C-alpha cells in the first residue's frame, strides 16, 4: 500500500491506462525519469514488433498476422534486465475469423545493441507452435498445414486433408468453411504442449481438434493437432479415416453443444470416416468384436468418461459409438443421422441427458432411448457371428 501511495498522480494515470511500464516512481520523480521509462517501453515494443514479423519470414512461412499487445514491463532486480508480460496474437489469413491469443511471459536483457529477448514462454495454457522453432507451411486445395522447419514435412498431410474435406461436405453440407487448418509438431512432447496436457495421457492419440485459444465459442477457428509418432504408425487408410474424423468435428462445431453425448459426436465422426470404405463391422470394430466373443457385451451406450484419453476400453468406446451411428444410418438413412445430430444440438440442455436423448430420439427417429439401446445391443452381439 505504501508503494501505491508513493506513485505520482501522472504515473498512476499512465499505469491505469496501460500507457507505461508498471515501474514504481517516487512522488517527485523528475520528468527525465518518466521519459526514460517511456523510451524503454518504446524500445521493447519495437523489439517485439520485429519479433512478431519474423513469424511471417521465409519462403515457406505461413500466411499469418502476428502482434504483441498489452505489454506490461516490470523490474528484474538489475538495470540491464526486465521482465514483461504480453499477449501474442496470431491470425492465420483465410482461416481464422479471430486472432488466436497466447499469454506470454518474457525476460529481457540489455546489451550493447539494445534490448534482446532472453526467454519467452507461456505462464499457462496451450503453447503456440512457434515456441518450438521456425514454422513452415504447406498449402493444399482445401487445407493449410503448419509444421516445423526441422520436423516432419507438413506436405505429407495436404493430400489426406484435401480428400477429407469433400467427403465431409458431401454428407454434412456447405454450412461450414470447407477448409482445414492442421498443425504438425515435431514430437509427441510438443503435441502435448500444444494441448496443454501431459503427453503421457495422449500416447496413441493420433489427432485432436481443438478450438483456438482466445477465440469466441462456435467460431471456425479450429485446429487439427496431429501427433507425429502415432500418425506415422498408421496405414494410409488409417490416416485418411483419422483426418476425415477430425474434419467432421470442424464441420459440426456449430451443431455440437455441451449436452451432445460423446458417443454421438465421436460416433458420427468415425462413421463419416469409414463411410463407403468397404470395411465390415468386424474390421471396423475389432476390439469390440473380441470382447463380444469373450462374452463381454455392453448393456448401455458408452458414457462420456469412456472417451477420456488413456482410459481403459477407449478403443471399444469409439467402436461402440461408430456402431450406434451405423445403426441409425442403415435403418433410417444418412440424412436422418445428420438431422438427428443437429436436432440434439438444437434441443437445449434439458432436464437430464437421458431424458433429453429419449425425447429427441422419439421426435427424430420414432423410438425411445431404451428401444434404440436394445437394437444397438443386438447389433453388438452380431459382431460375434
């Protein structure tokens, strides 16, 4: 409290307006000191502006607009050191309706040539791909893939993504942007940091669709993050299924709500990915088929927690979800599956998940949740045939 009272009126006003660095000044600070702080801030702001411009440097650099904003400086205990916080905003041209916002924490040192950034990281939240090195881009007809200069070639993903987009549009329509933005880090550890998650919990997870940090909910600013090790271990067919699956999540974002059960959102994504593949149910759901053959038959549709990364039986949960959506598509037609999905999102939270599911099923498909579950269990049992 004493330090706050010691601020000059001018210094307090400037701090409140965000116009100067947050450095305490004595009540009678000379104008030269205030000017020195302002000059210091201007130098750092110019340094960060140049740093932002480097994100777009190079022949393979992505088409981005980047800037540091809301810069706040603080002392570091020595006159040749500073700490700073800022927001790094990155907007990918043609893909992001809103800038992606990353909270940044910086350490700066003064050298003979001026200030330099000694360290930059994020205090919390997902890391930007730029934290891991120089970013390069590969452009497809329906996609943009961002990778690292010293990582896997991002061009390997463009053909897969370019096939996924028309396949998704053919079923889900043109109400989504019809393009994919993918990020391909160099390692599984980097993949975990992009998600702000423990990498061990995502081992084996090939890809995740995530909303861009700082973007308003239900905007098209989605990223498909690809785990390079897990992706590399897939066949060409498996890679296509995974990327098409993620493209469905991008296309259906406006229709997906917190009350949409994961068996439905993950099931329609897998069903679209496997659509017209010629694969049999036993080929698509091998883990579930083995469970059924061993006498382990589920009695209820998978719960949301069954899809948690690293959960026991997660493979079976995805296969069960695919089979439920396959049942709807075969019995009522693909268009009714799409209509049912959108009706669930439009229905509102309701009094409870099961009651809501029962009502929407009756309205859209003419049968209740118990009847649908019984039909689904019968389909599961057929996997053992």
